[in-house]
């Protein structure tokens, strides 16, 4: 009986160490962090952008994932890495953004079969860690506030979500 309780406590502790609770206040702070990261990226402050966007991207934020993909694809503030860049772009396109999807498809089609297989594996891995379902992020086209124009908007729901570190280079 004691052994069972010990094992149960150990499992609960390991779960809490690899998950993070997001309540509305923390979600709002996450949106703010993503906005600061996007501004840093646009301003060319790539070190700051990477620090902010890598955190928010790992928590499922689609714009962060897209911008992080650009940083890796172009080598902006990080070592250029097409595979990691396409991995991030592949998970970002869960949002349904047509431009991002077209960019992914154009780059993907330029690859050979072996490269596509590597990209498929990377995207599958990233979706399993950082995807909308796993991280509680849903995206939909909505009417913009105070306007009739339609915009794509992604929202993170309150809940307990897994934490995963991001890779900055390929492991050998």
C-alpha cells in the first residue's frame, strides 16, 4: 500500500513538473509577451525576439510559431536551419492562415523525397508538442472588432498544458 502511494505521489510530481496551468491572467500575459516578441522581430531585435517568441511558440501561440519559423528559415538571430524552420511553419499552419500555408507548400514542394520525409517527421513531432490541440489553442476567422473585415484569430483556452523545450539546432 505504501509503495502504491509513493508511486502515485511520484507520478503526480513528475506531471506537475512537465505541465503548466494557464488561467486567464496568465493567458493575457502570454498574448502580451507574443506582441512584444513580434515587435522585437519587426524592429530587427532578433535576440530579444527569439527569447520572447520561443517561449510563446512553445506554448502553442501561432503567430509566434510563424515568426520563429522565419527566424530559422532566414537565419535571423539564430543559425539558419531549414528543417527547424519548416517544422515551426508546419505547426503554425494549423491556424489556417492561407499565406503561411502557401509559403509552407512552396518550400515543401522544392524539397526532394528524403527531405520531405524529414520535414514530415519534424512537423509531426512539433504538432505533438506545440500543436493547437495539445496546447489548447484554437483558430478561427472572425469579424474584426469595430469593423466588417474578417481576420484570423487564435485563442488559448485556460487549462493545464505540457511544457516542452524548443530545439535550436539539430541533435546528432
